[in-house]
C-alpha cells in the first residue's frame, strides 16, 4: 500500500475522500491508519512513527527478526515495484 501527500492526503490532493488535508514533517512524525466500514470505525488501528529525514525521502515498512515493525528511509522509491 502506498500513500503520497500529493495524491492522497495533502493540500490539493486529488483524492475525493480527503476531509482535512495534512502533511508529514521532515523533522519526524507519526500517522495512524484506522479501518472503517462506511462511517463506522472497526477498531483496527496501526501507528507508524518515523525519524527525521530529508524532504521527499521515501519510507518503507521493515519487520525485524523478532517481529517488531519500523519505518526506515529507503535509498530509492519502490512505487509500482
């Protein structure tokens, strides 16, 4: 699953589902992804937290050997790969 600020959640987003546009900070930030059925939340929530990075850096989800999830800066974007 890939989300971009331009297409999915930022100011000027082309996604008709955007209620309030927002952006993520290059100083580090966190986001929550929640599941819903229509307008009703189902209770499933995932938190993604990441550290500071240069602007336009792509992050990828990485699971370590003991099952912990981290979001790390990628050397190159992997969109559509």
